[in-house]
C-alpha cells in the first residue's frame, strides 16, 4: 500500500512539474522553471511536514502520498545539478554560482517560512 501511495503522489507531482515547467519562460540561460519549482516545493514541504507533525489526527500515509510522492517528484535535484553543470560548461560561471546560491539560500528560507506558517496556524488553533 505504501508503494501505491508514493507512486500515485509521484505520478501527479511529475505531471505538475512538467506542466508548470512548460509555462515558465526561461530567459538568458537562467533555469527559472526549475528554480521556481524547487522553491515552491521547499515551501510546501516545510509547511506540510510541520503541519502533519503538529496534527496527530492526520494519517501518516499522507506524508507518503504528498511529501514523498508528490513533492518528491515535483521538485528535482537532478535537473538542478545538470542545469548548473550546463551553465558552467557554457562559460556562464557567475550565473551558475548565482543559481546554486539562490536555490540553496532561497530554498532554506522558504522551507523555514513554510514551517513557521504551519506552526503559527497551530498556535492560533486553526486546524485545516
């Protein structure tokens, strides 16, 4: 059953990632699509895992479906890595370094913001 949950979440996460990636215009070689998708995933996962840990009424299977499956396939570290290498190989060293730093720092900040948002909702007693 766990495998089916991860598979189902992964199926929909991959479709959302592909669709959103197609809609986002990339300019000047900067991989904006992957950048935004990964940041959205950091925020959602930070919020979601905190929300689930604070609400014991939520079944742990949702973590497999949404956290591991959906967000795991929606975000993409492998594409981030290859796009970074491509920037370096194309001689866009500064852009590659900027991409790595912006992704890492922004991802951590957004995961933190998502976590804090989930914790603040819990303190207010606002259970979704």
